[in-house]
C-alpha cells in the first residue's frame, strides 16, 4: 500500500510545501477508500462493504456508514 501511495503522489507530482503533499495524500486516500473496488472484499468498495455489514448487524455501528458519504460540501 505504501508503494502505491508513493507512486501516485510523491513520484508523480512536485509539491511546493509539505502541506500540499499532505493535502494530496489525504485526497488520494479518500478517493481510494471510497472508489477502489478491492479483491479482498469481492470487488466491492470499502464503503459498500461497510453498508452491507451495517445492514446485517446494525448493533456494531454507532453511526450509519451512509452518513460518511462524500458529497458537494465535503
């Protein structure tokens, strides 16, 4: 995973400051976690897997995963 992050961020772009790098890594991780279909999750995104688990066992969750979706104001 670390190599994937490095290839997508540090090795692909030049950053003016460490804050720019941190912002880009954060944005990349959000996109990866919300959009990437993972083989270990039977080609579902992590958010889709969480929604399935929360539908089956809602007592495990304090907040609903659907409330953490990315939207226009995030």
